[in-house]
C-alpha cells in the first residue's frame, strides 16, 4: 500500500483477538476530535487559510497611507488575509525607497492577527463549551476500532446518539482525560443538538464506577503528560505517527474527513493499549 492512511485503515480495522461479538459489559474505550463551533464562536476576521481574497490595490493604499500611523490606522480598521498582508509587504519592498517603519508595522499587524486566529482555533477546540465534534472513535473490548465523522449538525447529532446508545446499558467507558473533557463535551453537544441522554454521566475524578480515566490513573497527584508522550515512554506504537489534534482543524477545512477518522481511531487504539498495560499493575 502506497497510501499510509490505507495501511492505517487496514491495521485499525483488524481485530486484536479472534473476531466475536463483544460481551454486553465490555469496556468502551473512546475519543472525540473537535474544532471550534463557528456558529456560536465565529473565527476572527483575519483568516490565514483564505485562498480567495478581495483584490487589494496596494498602490492606492500607500498613496493614501503615507505615514506609519496612517498605515497602522488603516490596517486596524481593515483586517486582511495573509495573502493581502504579504502583497503589501512585497509592494513596499519593491518601491524605490522601502520604508522600514511601514514594513515593521505591516509585519506586526500580520503577526498579531495570526496569533489571534491561532488562539481562537486552539481555545475553541479544547473548550467543551466552545467546540463541536467532528469525529468519534470507539472500541468495545477486543473488537475492531470503529469511527464516525461529522461535517454538519445532523451527522454530529448522530454521533451523540451513537455514544448514548453505547453507554445506555451502563457499559463502562474509558479514555484519556475523559472526565475532564470528553464527557463534558458530549453532554454539552447533546444539550445544544437536542439529543436525549440514556443515562447520567458520573464525572467524579476518583472512585468513578462508570468511567476509567487513564490520565487520572497515571497522574493522580501530579501534572499530567500528553497521551503521545506517555505512549512514547511506555513504548506503545502510535499508528498515526506525528499527527496530532492541532492538525484536525486544517484537515476538516480541506475536507479530508477520512484522515480525521483514521486519526481518532489511532487515538482509541493507543488508549486501549495503554488501558491494558495500566490495568496489569495499578488498582483503581
């Protein structure tokens, strides 16, 4: 297979034990992938991902904005795309007498706008009150890892409904930081999407009969490491390699939902391996 994602699909689809229906009480290891809910928390006007931007007449702009304060005032009132900022920088550099102050001002405005966009993308992706679900991965016992993706509210609603159907019988759930994030996320999204829960999720950090949070089990009294750092330390191979959650937004923007699905399945796979290792040596 030349396509690494095809190889990953084959690996994650293969059962890790003789294929048979999982028992009704098999633990569900699960994970979600998220992006900002732009319907409630819209992105900043500056969008470095924009591929089509209004035509910018740099010549006329600099004819009006003859001083650094003029340029600063204009840029503050007119958020541009990364392409437009670069066009202004290129125009100024090619002028007969490039102005250092103007170039520095444009660069500073571009940097500030970029930082604001990146902060929005990160904060709204990891905050359960501001994020939306774009992928759900799970496994039941030794069964193959499964996944669903969502590109609209109906598909996200279906993900929530699937989650609740899986825990309806009191099935125990496990994952990394699920009591801190994933449980809150699916609860909030269910409220917003009008999905009726099949039970009430217990979110206690300790003594939780419903949920096994692997992060809490590993780090009960200290700062936690990231999942992939833990896997590296315990020599657990990560199928997705260097892929991480910060890249999910760009994959969704590019319509690469298959890759998003493979990533969430990779996370579930390593979380399941981690759970098995920890259960051999630690009591809850």
